[in-house]
C-alpha cells in the first residue's frame, strides 16, 4: 500500500513543485479545434472511407511543413512539429495542438499562430472549417462517434456513461485553450490565485452559448457540460491546505484505468487493498480534470477555445498576473479565497453577472500592468492585442458568447 506521507511527498515534489529552485519563466498552451464540414456544419471524422476527413489533411499539410508522423497509444497517429509541439486528436476528432513550453509569450504566440492559421487555410481549401469555440454548435452527440479506440478512452467513455450526464459531450464535442504556467517562487500563492481566477477566466472567454443550433441559456455551454460531470474529478479548490486538499480529491476520485469492471472504485480503495503502484498513482492523476491541474506547473483549463487573433489575451491575463509578484499579490487581495461555487454562475452568466464582470475588469487591468512590467516576455504588440480584447469585451461586460447570440438572433 502506498503511504499517505509518500503520496503527499510525491504531490509536493512532482505536482506542486515545492522545494524546487525556480528556473527561467516559461509558458505553454494547448489549443483545440473542432473540424466541421463547411457546407453542412457536421463535425468531421478523423478517417472516412466515403467523405471528407481530417487525417489525410494533416498528413498532406504536415508533409509540407516538416511534421513527423508518429504512432500514438490511442489508435490514430499524432505528429511531432519541428519546434517541439505536437498535433494529436481528441476522442470526437477534435484537433489539438500542444505547443512546447517557450521562454516568452511572444514566442509561444508565434508558434501557435504559425501552425493554426495556415492549417485553417489549408482545411478551408478542402471544405473543412476549424472552429475555435467551446462546443460544436450544430450537431447532437449521437452524430459524433468515439474515434480513439485505445483503452484509456474506452474506459473513460464507459465511466462517463455511468457517472455523468455530459461526459460523452465533453469528450467528443468540446474544445478549450489550456495555458501552462510555471509556479515560480511562490507556488502555493500562484495555486490559490489561479483557482480563485478560474471562474473569471471561464466568464471572460466564454464563447459557446449555442448547442444543436439553439441558445442553451449558458454563455459557456462547455463549462455547463463540465459541471454536469459526476465522479469527483472536476472543479476548483478552496486552497486552505492545497496539497492535502488535492490528495484527498485524488484519492476519492474513481480510478478509471484500474481494473476492467464497471464499479470504478476510488483510488483510495485500490490502494487500501495494495493494488496500486506509484506508476498507477501518477497515471491516475492524469485522469483528473480540475479547472487548474498541478503537473509540476499549473495547467489552467478554464477557458473555452480562443480564436487565434485573441491568443494573447488569456496569456496576458494569466501570465501578467502570476509571473509578476507584485501583481500576483494584488490579485490575491482582490480575489480573496477561491470560491468554487462561482464556477456555475461564470459558465451560465459570464460577464452579464455584475459582480463577476466587475472583478474581471479589475483582473484585466492588473494583468495588463503586470505584463508590461515583464520586459522581453510579452511583446508590446501582444499586450496591445490583449488590451483590444479586454476593451471590446471585458470592459463592456461582454464575452465572445454575446457575439454568437447576436448572430443567431438576427433574421436571415
């Protein structure tokens, strides 16, 4: 049996990076794109014998851009990019670009746009639109087959079917932009602030109010889908005692990949019977999906997919606050203790909630000042782009979801 003290030490060292000497700042991101047919809006599969599909597109595009095709454990190829990034698939055929960690946000944005924008153009030439939205807006889940046959996703699908009403939608029809940040010199302070920020990140970048062609009543329907999941593996944290709190969360979560039956017992139960190894534990941690996930760095998972022209905005919002210590402290004072209950209102109302909108505006101002105080990390151009996003949306108590709702309300 794995002792609690050993699991705590593993989390402290490998997940929260406590006791580690901070190195130079880095920043990374994952962006997900939902491929749909330009003529029908139907979600496009990875492989098709008699229609349009995305794997041939990626192979042709990758061959022109120096990508290396690799096998993956999930039954479909992935691609290694020359700058260290990876292109892979999500279970519904969503395309995911996992960028390398870069020493500046400027380099990261150049990498993301240098891949995504030409790929969007190439896809459009083949009748495919790559959407940067939180949920595929037109089709039903029944229209989107499971496309990754590896054991991880087969088990995860069964778990979601047993424990959650929205799990299969989450896996097959949603897309996010995830930002990865080093914890820096104050790991627990950064963890608390990021958990407190999570609802505001959801609200600021909400852009998925439409599902099956109709308004859902939620500015981020992707966030609503996450809130529908059961099984104790989502949400955010109060952060009173972060490492013990995360340990309890992880021990209580059902272990999807242990065993082959459908009981999905908590990891703690497997461990109590001596049936779990340290490798099992670390694999189990990869199946947890909180709004902020500790991985030796902080992976912030709260935002809907962001359009390429606005990539700078979430990077400035998060990096400008976390990477500038005075701004981190100012954000901590503004936010107070994390309030996980805000996640529901943030996904439903976004910035139409007056209280959320007010704090979001102040966070944006702090972030812009913090980013400007990090010379060399953020180019002035990208701070300006983030400022333009906040001026267009956040300062007006709007999110991109409001644009989508206005479009569908206009008569043809």
